[in-house]
């Protein structure tokens, strides 16, 4: 039984009954590993937000565009959702709590899922600087970078599947971490190749087109010439 299950059981079955019998002037608190577990969860959430901010600043410095950095970070919500889906699917077959290693899996996922989006954004911007239209640049980026995206995703998936599927002594320790990475990488790969190109096209920079000149400005002004007839 994990520490999280033990805390839930104590709160529901033991502490609630003890509090009801002791009265309103008595408070019961869990200390030791239970208290450390709550503080560790808060610290892990703080570390996740700090890693997100550092990643945004690094990509902004590399791309020299906060908008491109935000585009890359758009893969994170679906990756986190994929990690949660992976945990739920795993809980159908065996119970897996949201322990510290599982939460570390979300931080590892933060560094893995952005790689594919960075490849597409960089290839698209390079093609645009060469004069290619945005729609053609996005299509070219998918053609060029699809194979590296498949390779990086499949290596991560097949590298984590043994930790998630193969039983053994101590396998339950890393099972949650593997489920988060497998679910997040699978969902983010689908998003990167299907929906992310649409975001790249929506973020197309409006090219400043020269204003069409009026007919009076485009046509040479011809002044009427008077003809003088000698009578």
C-alpha cells in the first residue's frame, strides 16, 4: 500500500471518527512522512512552474520571438492531458498513485515534448526567411521533420513501455513515471503533426503590402495642350 493510500484511509476511517469523539477543541494532525509528502507535492508544483518559465526564456532567446516560444509551449497542456490519460488507463489494470516519481515524470515530459515542436517551428521560420510562403513552409517542415518526430517519439515510447508493462520486483516504483511519459509523448506527437501546423499557419505574420496607388497617381498626368491656329 502506498503512502497516499494510507493517508486517504487514515483521514476517512480513523481521523474522522477520532475527531468526532474528541470534540471540537481537539485537532489531529498527521506528521512525519505524511507531512513531508504534502510539502513535497507543493515543491514539485513550484519546480514544474519554474522549469516552464526557464524553458520559455531559453526558447525566446533562441527564436528571438516570444510568439514562437508560446507556440511551442502550446503542446504542454495536451502532453499533460496525455500523461493523465496514461495514468487512468494504467489504473484500470493496477492501482497507481500520484507519487513523487510520477510527478517527476511530468517534469521530464516538459523537456521531451517540446523537441518535436521546436523542429517544426525552426524549419518553418528558416523556409520563410528564404522567401517561401507560410503555407508552403509549414508543408515543407512537415515533410522534412516528420521522420525525426516519429523516431524521437517511438524511441521514447518503446524505451518506457518495459517499465510500464513488464512486472517484477520494484516495477511499481517506476510504473507511474513510465505511464506519464508514454501517454504524454503519444498525445503530443499526434498534436504536433496534426494540429500544430494549423497554429503555425494562424500565426502567419502579416506582410506589409504596398498600398495600391490611385489611378491618378499611377497614370502619368497629361496636361491638355492648346493648339494655336494661325488664321
